[in-house]
C-alpha cells in the first residue's frame, strides 16, 4: 500500500474516491454525483488530499482544509474501504496528512466526528446539562470512531449538543502537531 497526493488531473482516483465516500458515509452522500462534486472541492490547490492505493485502486482517502490562516486545519474527510479497515491504513493516512500540514506551517488539526447513531454515552440524555462532566466521562457504546482518533493522539476539545438532531451531538477533537 502506498500513499499519494490526489491531484485534480487523476480522474480515476477522484472517481474511486467518490465511490468510497458513498460507501463510507451513506448518510452524507446519497449519490456518486454528489460525492463527485465534493471531490472537486477536496482537490483544490489550497487543500490537502491524499489517497491510499492498493493494487492501483483507492482503498482510503483523507483531506484537510486550511483554517485560521494556515495554523489550524480541519481534517475532512477520512474514509477507508470497509474491507481494508483495521489494517493500519487510517493510521498511515493520518500520519501522512499531519506531515503535509506541518510542512505548510500548520500547528494543529481538528475534526468533528458525529454521533448520529447513539454510539457514545453523549447521546444519552440532554447534553446541555452537565456538558463538561459528560464529555470528560464519555463512553464508547458501539465502535464510535472517536476512540480511533484518540489512539492517534487527538483529544476531545468540545461538543455541539443536538448538532445532528436531539441527542445526536458532534464531537470535536484536535491535536497539536508542532511544538512551541
């Protein structure tokens, strides 16, 4: 497996990336056409887009959007073909992305990871009550990806209660990638 920069000229990888988005995020992209529109945004010059390639096919992808000048970057999206998950590809994609962001002067990377399906304890009850205590004591109920990001060194820095509907928060995580 190799990690490559995704360039707008590589229509095959862009097409495969769109298919991957539909498979991994069916609630966000209903059709390949919608995903292709976003893929065009992901390969804009100011952004970072990387793909994991296995046997000349895209099996994973990751992107970053510059924010706060270029000191903070939003990780969006991270997708790995389901049959390739839990094989270290996501970890390698994050490491490669962190290196690219660092080269461009980035200090930190942040991301939002939704809990739309009740996979964390943050979906239980009203998160507007005791927000900080509930965030501090979060429990993973059913394989929510926040635990994967924690293994990569990301920390929960906040939550948006009800961002995706009642008891469906967005969990915000961040990691400093450059020392002071």
